[in-house]
C-alpha cells in the first residue's frame, strides 16, 4: 500500500482548488495545510476542503514540519521563488507549468532541488492520465506504422483584459508560456514513444507568432519541429483565435485523433481516442473512462510513488524533460521578440 503523503498548498486559486479536489481521490495524498497571502483566504480554502491548518503567508506554510510536499499554483512569476524556498525547507515540490519563465530560472530551480535532495516535478498532469498512456501504447505498438506528422494545438478565446494573467506581462502572460508549452511537451513525448523513451529532442525548431499591440505579449503563435527519422510536428497556441485543442498523430498505416489531449478527464467524463487505420471502413473509437479519479490525482500519486522509492525525479516528467521543454519555449519566445528576463 502506498504511504500517505502530507501536502501543503501554496496559493488558493482555481488550479489549487482543482488539485485538492482531485487529491482526495488519489491513493496517497492528504491535505494538511494551505498558505495564502491573506489568512482569511487560507482559512476559507481550508474550511472548504474539510479542515487543514491555514497560514497567512507561504513562509509559515513551509515552516510546518508536518508538510512533506508542496503544490505551487501561484501565477507563473512566483514559481521560481517558492520552488527554491520550498526545496531549501526540505519539502518535495510539484509546481504548475511552466516551472519558471526562462530556461535560466529553470536550471536554478533544478539546482536547488538537487542541492537539498528533494523531489521536483513540473506539473504536466496529462502525462499520467490513462488516455495519454494509451496513446503512447498505440504509437509504440505500431498501430499506425512509422510516424510522419504530429499536429498539436492548444487555443482558447479570452475576452481581452490587459490586467488578466493571460495577457499581462508582469504576470507571465502570453499564449506560448501558458498554452504552447503543452503542444511542445506532448509532441516531444509522442516522438520519444517511437523509441521507447519518455521524450526526445527535435533536430530543428522554428517558431513565429504575433504580439498583442496593447500589451506586448503573444496572443497567437505557431511552430514547426523536426525530429529524427523525418518526423515533423506542427504546433500552435493562442488566446484570441478560435481553433481547436487537439492532437493528431499521422503514420504510414493510419492516424490517431486525440480530441482532448491536454485536460483529459478534467470534468470526469469519458474521453475518446479515434484510431483511423488505412483501408478500414470506419475508425475505431477507444473509450477512456474516468473511474471516479480526477486528472490531478494521477500526478499526485506519481509524485508519492517516486518519493516512496527514494527517487528525486519522476520518470515521465524528469528534469531533463523539463529542461528540454524550457529550451524550446525560450527559442519560441525569442522568435516573436518576447523576453521575461527580470520579471
């Protein structure tokens, strides 16, 4: 039986609430404390989830000896500071994506985790969901032959608000950093599946995009990656263009359509992978049920399992994987003339 892992939550926003909701459905996690910048916010959060110690600062949370691991769900610019402080306090760290705003900062956070001997994982929750595991299984089994093309897009339409975190630069706004990291991560994961690895790096990467004239952060961007064996990936992300959030994986024997690749099971519904085999009259629809387990529960258990084994990295979301994604995001941002240095 997997031992219980005591979690502390840094911040009380929507994503933290969703994580704790799903944590209750995990095999390993239990909430013991929550920290916020205002004590009243922490107290409300704790009360809403059945009671936990509430702190009016993140530092107080990190001083709680019972907290073994922290979940960091602050706006992007806060990730580096609190991940490093958590590591220094001896707490294992699960930090929302992107781990930091830049590759340089990502390397600093990883160095802190290594120095203090704690587990650190960037929270790409889709990696651990049964749907993603099934996609990888299909690719590795040769169900669609040799891969030729991956198309991955994550686009939403937001009402423009210069103060909203999606647009405001000082809050880490911009679609590449917030959304584009998913297609980058997913394509590297699928490309790696061909060779039995959790990820591989592209041989070439080229991106472009546009900056919103009012705020200077990107609101739509595209990129192309070329992996070994000629496998190409077309990537896109945006916050103002109505298009899809999907992945299609094309091979010599057919293709796989993943209509909801990045947030599978988020709302507890059954997901579906559609397998198109060359010559088949109709596609095969593969249902991925959500057996009462929330999306974020899977990553919480992955963290607990790695800690129980004495590991400081999670194989499906290793430090090398995090570094590889950060490098490509840095390159993509540079291509559109956007820098977060100094934020």
